[in-house]
């Protein structure tokens, strides 16, 4: 356990350090002015963030991942399809309610929409689409066909939303899909898919285990769009207070206790449901249950430390950097945003869980290093493009429609495994740090460049962009592998055809 924790601490340090160094460098230049108190709080928060990520990752390895795999395997072996589907729906709902980055997003739009209603709506969307994803695995349906159909439904609803005069809610709807696939959801859903796919079997069992995150990211978008279409009254968005002074005035322990309550209630729902399955269907040995219990405790501690540190130290700093860089130079704002996007994905806990599972499932065909490079480039580009959209004030659909058309088009030319991994990666890349550091940065830039009234339509949508661009970069990785394999095959054939006939031995 101690050795594993040290390894996780080392990984977390390499993840958070680049973000911390960039903020420190910016504070030493005339571009950004941060007080000594703000830098002290940020540095302490960064240290706590490292500890939180390490504890969470270790806890997820011991609890969330095994729970998902045992539930997937146990329910599939029971051969009771109705129970498998019912459990999938409720687990999707409960795990989404426990998702920390969804709570962060809900808090930032509480003046516009009731936070509990938003969380429950998103949870219902995830639950329904996790059910669809499980049906896809059991029936071995084609993921690309399902994605084409549901994205067609999604963009049809987007058209209706514009027709109702509620187009400013479109970015929030897409952001809701991005934030649901975070540190609690990903380990569980990925493992659930692996457990079901390996039990069902088949030639393409490994490939069939991916795609659950992709489908579960669509459900919340459709659900929030439907909620927005049927909502009544005028839109009224009020900018939250992002200043560090207000956070510290409330007291750090106030945020710690509040976070402990939220995380505790959410994890308790998951544990209660798991115990119900344990006594009725799974019946795992006590030794395994003890290991899972330790993992849940570490997950709880890790999430409390993680969320407290991002709310206290990272959210106010992100907002201030966005405000000051926008007021200094727009080009520089774009460049810094790209660099921050490139490194911020390293600190997302769920990304490391996905990368590890991808390397294991593909037997090293897709390495963690390749995945991380593709995700970093994709997220960096997405945040840079989002800042350009804020500067020039145009609709999010100008990015999303061509982007998804390109990614869905690429799915016909790359191996299906790459398509499934790519669409899963898109949801995973947009985690808690994106919603608590990058989103406040974009909001700060929008307020500095335009006004508070433009925040809803321009600043939001950045999480959706972070979820979209990895689809293209990872499928491009797959397309490159196809071209490389074809080139090697053609080169081998040319060598065979160019072989010297005198070296051929004839037998009579």
C-alpha cells in the first residue's frame, strides 16, 4: 500500500507541477499581478491537490474499478437482462449525482438554474444512456451507428433550442455532457464495460468494452436541452464571486465540511446500492470487501482534499488570470490558454485511469504516452479556440458541427477500437480542473473583453470544446497507424516483386 501511494504521489506531482509552474511564471511578469497571500494560498492548494489526486487514484484502483468490474461480471453471469439494465440505470444516476465536477458547474450557474434540478436531470441522462451502452455491449451493436443517430437527435434539439430563442443555454447543455464523466464516473463505468464485455465474450470483446463514456456523455446534453426547451421565464445569470477574499472570509474549514458532506452523501448512495447487490447477487468474499472499503475511504479523502483545494486556490486564480491577460493582450491570452490547456489535462484524475485501462486492454498497442500526448494537444487546441470564440463573439455551433462531422467521418476510416477510445477520451478530458480552473479563466476573459451579459453564451461551452477535440486528435492517431500499416505492407510487397528470380529454387 505504501509503495503504491508513493507511486501515485509521484504521478500526481508530475501532473500538477506544470500548471503550478506556469501560474508562478505568470505572477513574476507584468502580465498578471497576484498578491503574496494569493500565491501562498495557491501553492498550499497545489500541494493539497497533489495529495488529493494521489489518494483518489489509489482509492479508485481499490474500490471504484473493482466494484464496476464485479457488478458487470456478476450481473451478466446471472443471465437476468432486466436486472442488469435496471442496475445500470440506477448506478449511472447515483454515480453522476456523486460527480464532483458536476457540482462545481452547478454552483457556477445556480443563479440561472436550480442546482439540484440540473444535477438530477444530468443524472437521469447518464442513467438512461448507460442503459443504452450496456445494451450496445450485450447486442454487440456498432458504436459508430449509435453515435451518428444520437448526435443527429442532439443537433436537432439544438435547432429547436435556437428556434425557441434560448440559444444562450446551448453552451451550458454541451458543458453538462463534458463534466459528467469525471473522477468517480470514469473508473466505475469503464470497469463496468470491461466486466460485461469480457463475460459476454466474442472476437472483439476488448473493443466492445469501450464506448460507454462516449454514450454517457450524450445523455446529459440531450436531457439539459430538453429541460431548457420546456423551462419557463426569462434567463437571469448572475456572475458568482470568484475573489479569493470571499472564499477565505467564509473560512477554509467551512468549505472542507461542506465538501465532506456533499462527497459523503454521494458516496454513501453508491456504497448502499453496492451492498444491496453484494447481499443479493454478487456475494464477494470478506477480504475483497475489506479492500473495497479501504479504497472507498481513500476515494472520499482524496475527493475532499481535491475539491477543497481547487475551490479555494485554483478557481479564484483562474478567474484573475483570465481577467488580467484579456486586459493586457488578446494574442497572448490565446497562447497562454493553449499552454494551460496542454498541461491542465495532466492533472485530471480520470485521465490517468483511462490511459491505464487503454494500455491494458489494447496490450500496449496504444500506450499511455501516446494517449496523453494526443489528449494534451487536443485540449490545448480546444481552449485556444474557445478564447478566439470569446474574442470574436460567434456561436459555439461554428466549432461543434464541423468538429463532430469530422470526428464521425473519421470513424469510417480508422479501426473501431480507436473510435471507441477517442469518444471515451473526449468525455474524460473535461474533468474537475477544467470546470474549476479553465472555465473561471474563460469567464474572467469574457467579463474583461465584453460584459457579464455575454458570459452564458460565450464563456460557457469551453468544457464542450475540451470534450470534442480529443475525438479528432486520437482518431488522427488511429488514421496514422492505418497509413503506416498500409505503407509497410506495400513496401513488403515491392520487395517480394523485386526479388531476384535467380534466387528462386525450382524442384522437379
